C-alpha cells in the first residue's frame, strides 16, 4: 500500500485523472453487476434487459479507462485505484465482497 496517499479519514488523495476515472468506472460497473443480479433474482426480465444494456456500455467505458490507465505516465497505481474504489463504493456488496482487503480502511469510519 506504499503507492496510496490517504487523507486523515483514510480516503485516497492525489489521484491522477486516469486513476480517478478508472475507479469511478469500476464502481459504476460493479453497481450495475449487482443491479443485474438482483433483477435476475426477482425475475424482472425487462429490468434485467435494461441493466444488461447499461452493463454493456459500462464495460466499454471501463475498457477505455483501463487502456488509458495502462498508457498513462506515470503508471496508474493499483493501490490508489483500489482505495478510491472502496471509498466511493463502500456501500456496494460487490465491493465489500471483492475488495475486503487493506483498502477497506478507505471506507467511512463506523461503516462495515
């Protein structure tokens, strides 16, 4: 976690534009994955179709952000992106399940 700069509340600071965009797009992607799964569980087929289309667009945006992060100089820092993901998406079960590691410190105090 040496590549992560955190403020006094444990939130990442000093993110490059590429890191910030990548974290934002990834959180949006995971939110849509969760919403798609919920629609399936409830048998809400029109909602599932709508969320699947949204997920397709989010996947494209995430791919563009990942490509830009890969090409950025200096390189995007994985620890900073993950800290931003947990800070921005801490309330999402997908984030909690997929990224419970040390970056969970970026969640607001008192939150799971």
